[in-house]
C-alpha cells in the first residue's frame, strides 16, 4: 500500500494546548506516524541516547516469558519491542517445535513494512540453516522467527484477536496516542488470559524539580527542532510528542485506570530518573 501524502500542520499551537482532547486525534496521530515512519528509529535512538532500547529490554525481562507464551505487542510501530520479545522467545523454544508466538499490531500501516524488514535483515530468521538431529541427519530447515512472528494492521480499541488468547500484552510509548486509553485497557483485559501479564512502557516526567526543569527544556526546546530537521517533518509530530507527554494523565491515574479495567496487583517502575515509567500487572 503506497504511503499517503502527509498533511502539513496536523498539530498547530491551538490543538497542542491539549492534544488528547482533540476530537479527531485518532486520524491525526495515524497520519503523523505515517509521515515520520522512515526516520522514526533514528530519532528514537538519537534523542533517547539509545536508552529506548534499554527500556524495552527491561520490559521484556519483566514479562518473564515462558516458551509457550502467546505475546501481543500493541502499537508495535517499527517493531523494536516485538523484535526483543521474539529474540527472547526464540532462545526459550525447544526447536524444531514452535510452542510460542509473537504478534505485533499497529494501526499505522506504514510502520509495519519497516518492522518486518527489521527482523529479516538483522538475522533473527535463519531460513537457510539446517537443523541436524542427534544421529547427524538433517531434520529440516530452522524457521527461526519466521514460524512464530507476525504483524497485523489493527487498532488498540478493537484488537483482531479472540478473547483470552494472550499470555503477555505490551504497549510501548503508545497508550497516550490512543484516543481512549480507558477503552484500550478494557480491550487488553479482554484479550489477556486469566493471569496474563500486561506491560505498559510510557514516557513520564522526572519527579525531582531540577531534573524536571532540565528535561523539559530539552524536551520542548531542543528535541522538536533537531527531530524535525532529521525527519523533514511537516506535520508537527515533534511538537506533539512533548505536549502529549506533558498533558497526559499521571502515572497514579494510569494505575487507577488499569485497576478500573479489571487489572489487579498493578505496579509502577520509574526508569532513568522518571523519564520513563514501566507499568505492569505481573
């Protein structure tokens, strides 16, 4: 599917007063991510100083994967967290059996070809490696991740999955972009099996006043300029980013929303001085 021509000025100063209250937030967010998809990974790495990958690895560790787990990564974007889950699961599986699966879901189609290419190009799939049996005879071709991973174009508010099908459900830096986070959490609860693990990774703000001031200067004054220059973005995406964090609900409110959706034993783990928070229902 060809990318649509990006709409300029999706986010102007008026809309950015509180982007979460914009009536057509869903379509604006979708067009915005379609426009910045090609440069999305580069900006993530540079402007987090590669911390975004460390945060994702922490999320995978907290999920405590088992070899037969079915994992759903919502708002998977270019597939970094989906890839991290897949690498962990491939290490656990007793090959050539394929007990587990990983599903990445995103409602911005333009992100998904990048995600698919990533696990192919990074060598996670070993399509030409032959498995050898204990008697030294070939047992077949190692499918690597190809046998357990798939990507779907879908919405967090209406996941294309049956009830109680996932052992682990994650969403990284995506819950604030959903038009109705409360409804999304209820949808996550529907899809998770009893006892399933929910992992939410999201930006936050440092609680220390000095750190918060320094971070906000970087986040609102420097990042929007440099990220926009790198991406050549005309949608206002990197003005939206800091405002979507600054105007989103607090981590306490998010925990309460998770409990209202049916999750118990909700925990919060601030990361890197509170710049990021990892919320989970273990």
